[in-house]
C-alpha cells in the first residue's frame, strides 16, 4: 500500500541491506583483483543482478568511489572505538590508531587504509577516487596534528603501526610480536610523562 510507513521501512531496510552487500562484495573483489574489477564480478559476489547494482550505484566509478568512502569511514569508526577518553595527555588519537591496527582485529587489519599502496594504487586512475584518498590522508594528518605530539613522532608511530598491521595481515607477525609492537608504539605515542595502558 503506497504511503504505508511499514512498507517504507521495509523498502529502506532492503535497500540498505543490498547496498551493504554490494559494498562488501566490491571491497572483497577489489582487494582480490585490484582496479580491474567489473560490475559483473561484484554483482556475482554480492548475489544481485548487474542492473540492480547499477540501480544502486549508477556506474563502476561511482561504485568504486562508494567503496573507498565506506572503507575509510569504517576504519575511522574502528579507530574512534579505541579512543580512551580518560587519557588527558597528548597523543590520544594516535594511540587509538595504534590500538586499532595492532589489536589483532581482522576488520582493522583488512582495511585498505593499512595496505593502500599495493592494493589500491590502481584506483588513483579514477580522479574522484584519488580525491577521496587524498582527503582521507589530509583528515588523518589534521587529527594527528591536533593530538599535541611532534610531527616526527606521529610519522614514525603511524607508519610503524601500519607496517605491523600489514605484516600481520600477510601472516608475517604472530600475536606475541604484535602485542610487543603495540606496547612499544603506545609508549612512543606519549610525550614520555605518562604510562599508557595497553
């Protein structure tokens, strides 16, 4: 029945479920195949028709842009979930970043934010994707700059955490070595005055 609120809610939920399934499938396919991903491949993995996929995203480029935006948003949420609001000293966001990347969470480790260079570099060919990636990098730089630590310390800790996470994703680090790296990076992500809990 047109205008029925219950029908509208069900349609919205179905649209959101389909959109989420397509974004998840596209992320998986892009991580496997890189920039050569096709709409047919994504539709097959998502279990939707190609026309249904186009209905939600319009084009391959729009889909890829939506995937990159979604991945970055989920990664930011993962980092924010590791913020310790009781830490009233510089480096709070950087420590959350370390905790998210070195927590052993496969969601955080699989985020292209961590391993963006080898897996996502081909996406830079799409100008709007390059813009999203650059905006994301600028956003993180701004957040860390507001954090109150020096730029050299931020750079070393940030890139080391990303490296540990990438190595763990590829099976090159075990839980013990990740935990050790996490402790060391959390210590580096302080100004030296405070002991930061793991």
